[in-house]
C-alpha cells in the first residue's frame, strides 16, 4: 500500500486546512489539482513529482525523471502533465496511464509515463504553460509551425513530397498539444509536446523569463521577466507586438489573466501587484 501522509483534521484546525500531505524530502515548489479535484500533484526540490489522493491523504505515485529540482508542474485537461526543472529540461508525462495502474493495483511501467523530454534551453526553466484549444489552432495555422514541421521531416529523412503531404494530413487529424517554456537563458520556446518538436523561439527579453501564459482567446502569449517588462507575443507570427518595458521598478516574477474583465495582473519583487487592461 502507498505510504500515508500525515493527516490533520481536528476541529480546531478545520477552519485552516483539511489535509496535510507530507512525503517530499525538500521544499515544495508547485502544486496543481487534477480536473476532477480528487487528486493533487506537487513538485519539489527533491527532484520528484508526487500524486496525492485528496480524500485519504495518501501519496499514490512518485514520478522520477528530472536530475535537478523541479520548479513547476502543470496539468492539461486531457490528464497530460508537464514539469520544468533546474536541469534545463521539461518533461511531458502521461497521468492517464499512472491513474489506470493505480486503479488496477498494478505496478505499471514508469518509463512509459514519460511521453517526451524537451531539452533545448541553456539555463534553468522557470515557467511552463499549456496552450488552450484556441491557441493550438492559431499555432497550427502559422507559417513558423509549417516550417518547423518541414524541417522535422527532413531531419527524420522524410523529405519526399509524399511524406510531407502525409505529414500535413496527419497534423490535421491529430489532436495537437503545444506547450511553452520560459527560462533563465532569456528565451521562450514553443513546443509540439507530443512530438518533442521545437516549433518557435521567441527572443526579446533581456533577463530571466519568470512566467508565461496563453491568452484565453488563443491569439497571444504573455510573458514577464527580470528585465522588469511585460510582453505580448502574437502566436500567429511569433513576434512581440506589445512591450511595457518598465512594468515594475524591480523584477517581474508572476502573472495571471482574467477573461471576465480582460485584464492581467503582474507581481514584482518590489512587493507590488499591478492590474493591466487588456481589452
């Protein structure tokens, strides 16, 4: 049976928290609920990711794949998990297989849980984000994506016209999954997560990229950096179309977006939060 976490649920503490999940051996760097709300994943400086059952407090699975501490973990609605690390890589994981093995009480094959590894950055990866359905459609229709597919076909020895046509047909049929990564090498990279293909590199920041997110309408990618800026990238052509160079007086460390008010919020090392009109 999986090891049980420490579980605190006294009446005196119930107003503060319902569960205390313990099992990591170092600082926890990120957490995310699965869509059902029944499970949580957590990333840690102990180089692992753990899958927890909320109701029982049990650690159901420990994912091992990174060589350095894991900075962030995110979940896609299709139960694909992505993580980024100090080891300068991102990993795409199959949570469906992990949950199936747990339900069937089988050991499973840990190697098969890693769908893809994405090496390409020259420094620590600070941020990672999945594209939504709208963003996937915009990226698939872009010229840079078509070029990336063409170059991938050549690298694989599939440079004949027939194979390229077949590749295009496959793209139309497949459900694409794109993920963006931002790193201390000042770059943002856009990946076809299912094929581990680098689709585009966005260049413009002058310092560490701290956070990234896809605009809900799928047309843009937003990013913030230690260069104190907030930038907006057009996913249709890969270009920076808006930059606020002094969004804060210090490093900009995080951002989020609300579709309800068409606004984004940024947080900085100068202890300030700013809300920006994105309408």
